[in-house]
């Protein structure tokens, strides 16, 4: 099983772990794990697309080069309007699965930031489960789109968008 799948499973466990009174720490970590599951899903697919499997360890090293904020910017663009030069490579209309995955990434990253740093926020079990459900849907929808031309442009943009600007 991949790290992305393990993190999604962990998010589910943390959100459901304490049936009566879930601890804020469990719910906050569930939201964080949901975000990181989608992050690692996309990074893993991008490195598989862009980096050869040998020498061993190269893909793992490249995975460390992905920047959360840059990925958020790319996701915002793919969820709304992709700008040149990437727009010249996109076939419109953008597949709903890519748009959903991109929006979910942005939503989860913001929720993770709140869960980790906004101590005045109480995370409800319902909210945590909703974020996890969105992550699960992103996994499903992304699974359909990952090999499409637009999906491959999206993955490549996650790695290189900063250099293209």
C-alpha cells in the first residue's frame, strides 16, 4: 500500500477512533492526514511520470522538491482558469475529476493549516469526516484522470510551474 493510501486510512481511523467524545488532537490529525494523503498521491504520480525508477532512491529524492504553496497555486489555476504557457497544452473543457481534485487539494491544505495552527477552532467530527470524504472522492476521481493528457500536464505543472512563470 502507498503512503497516500495509508494516510487516508489513518485519517479515517483518527476521526472515528473515540466514539463518544473525540479528542481535538485526533480530529485535527485526521484533517492533517487527509490533506497529506492527497499531497502524497499527487507527488507520487508526478514523480512516476517525470522521474525514471533508476537509480534507486531518485524518485524519493525528487519527491522532497515539491513545494506545498506552489502546488496550491497550480491547483487553484486548474480549478479555475489555467494561464499561459500551461493553457496552451490543455484541452478544454477541463475534466471535472481534475477540477475536483485541485479544489480538494486547496480546501484540504487550508483546513490542515487551520487544524494545525488555529487553536481557537474546534474541529467537529462531522467536519473531519467531510474532509476525509472529499479526499476519498479525490482519490477516485484522480484515478480516472491521472493518465489523460490534461492529467499529465497537471502533474508536470505541480513540479515546474514556478519555473514556467
